[in-house]
C-alpha cells in the first residue's frame, strides 16, 4: 500500500520541490539586492561628505534607496513567514 501511495504522490512532491527551489533562488536574489542597496547608501554618504552631491540630492537619493530597501525587507519577511507556515504539519 505504501508503494502505491509513493507512486501516486511522487508528481506532487516533485512539483512542490521545484516551487521550493524557485522560492530559495528568489529569496537569495532579494538578499543580494539588499546588499547592493546598502553599498549604494554607503557610497552616497561618501559623496555627501566629499561634496560631490548637494544635501538635496542626498536626501532624495537616500529616500529612494531606503524605500527600496524597505520593500525588499518586507518581501524577505513575508517569505520567512510563509516558510514557517509551510513547515507545520
């Protein structure tokens, strides 16, 4: 009986595995984008300190980068919440 169950459920398990892999890759990509934005913020602060950009340009660009970072962090948090819900029996 268990062999029949395994044979019948294997396509479903395969599809679920593919979806988990896609979710892992998407989450890694978001984390990488978050690190990129953090580096851009660091460079923005350096440009302000060296006088390459004005205070107004700094504020506008900083707001844009921080908004993008907030969106990424909320997506990552949503992904972690979904993982926790999926692990429960």
